[in-house]
């Protein structure tokens, strides 16, 4: 924050407190020209509309003054006036760091202990999985859902279909390093008719109804353009993250319209790496929890 804005905020804040105090004192002032012995003031309208001197209760005034005093003390001890940190030197960042250090001292030894256990064994440890579930909920549920069921564009973690492989070490590597998947857009190259032909051929992989003549035309294009990633049999390649087109698991939808959309415009999925956020020990627990979700199936 620059000096100008620091002074600007400070002046407004202090001015507001001073203004509140002045406003109360001003409205409670006594006019010596008014009859103090009577509650009725010398203000009348329309002949019988009379103003009375009914001051605010003392307890209300004292409470109002107390809030002003409290605000002044608070702004002296804590930050609130521009760049002034307060006499206590408290900041939300310092408190956060202290809480993180406190939690680390308490839980890091436990994480380190679990990190020595193989994932397949750790996935069967109920206490460890409670911690893994909590870590998953705080860091992964936003995309994959609270129960790991995923959503359109975000993989379901409870089945046994894996774009990059479902081995324990592969799951852990995915969490630590992340994944970048890229399905190129073939619309500009194939044109509308070419895209539809390939879509019909892709539909035939799962035994669904398709235009056989158009699918045969699409097969030729598929074997030229798509075989490098998805393979001649359409079963994909986990080393590349290329999807298996022969099952009923579709990350972006399996309708003909969805398939045409995917082929035309491509797909770019990114799974961020969590090593810097979680660290290896916590990521190990999350990997075990994810493994347990698919093992339950």
C-alpha cells in the first residue's frame, strides 16, 4: 500500500470516529434560551404540534461512547489504519503461519509414519483413510466431487477406468506431478462431413447403432489421424492419456453430439500437480484414499 492510500484510509477512519463523537455531543447540547425546567421546548407547528426535550437514555449514550472508545483502542493495538500494524504487530499472515507450524509439529510425524506404508496396505487402514478423506475433501472434491464420482470433464475415481493407469504408483505420480491431456481439434482439418464420419466409426466401437457406410469412410480417416493415440482397436494408450473408446466410460459425454463436439474442437484437460501444496507425505495418503475408492468397486 502506498503512503497516499495509507494516509487516505487513516484520515477517513479517524475522521469517522471523531465525527460520530461530535454528532452525539452536538445533538445533546443544551440551548440556554430554552426553558430548562420544562420538557417542552419552544418549538410549535400548526398550533398544537409540540417538540419535547426527551434525551436519549444514559445507558444508550454510554454504550455508544463505549463503541467509539473500543474502536480507538482496537485501531491502536491492531492493523486498520493504512500500513499501521498496531502495537501487537498482529497480521492474518502471521497467525496463519503460526497455526500451520503448530499443526505441522503435531501431524507431520503421523504423515511421515504413513508415508512409509505401501499404498495397497495403507488403503486398508481405516484411521489413515479418514485422514486421506479429509485431505481429499479439502483439495480434490472441488473437481472430482465429495465422493470421487467426478463430473463431465473430471474423471470418476471410483471405477477401474484410468486414462493414465490405475496402478498405485501411477496414481501417486498423477497427484504429485499432475497430468496434461490434449485432444487436438480436427474440425478444421476434416471438415464437417469428415468429423461426422469419424464420429460414426467411433460409435461402432461400442456396438451402438451407426451409419455403416459413413462409419466405413470414417474408419479410413481414423486409421490415418487417430490411430497414433487411440490405437487401431480404439482401446487408447495410458502412456499418452488417450481414452479407451470401446467401453462405456466417456469423460466428456458419449452421445453422438458430444463425440462430434470433441472431434471438432478437441479437448484440453489439466490435472494440476499437488506436490507443492500437499507435500509427498500427504499426497501419499490421498493416493491411498483414491486407490481405496476404486478397490471398493
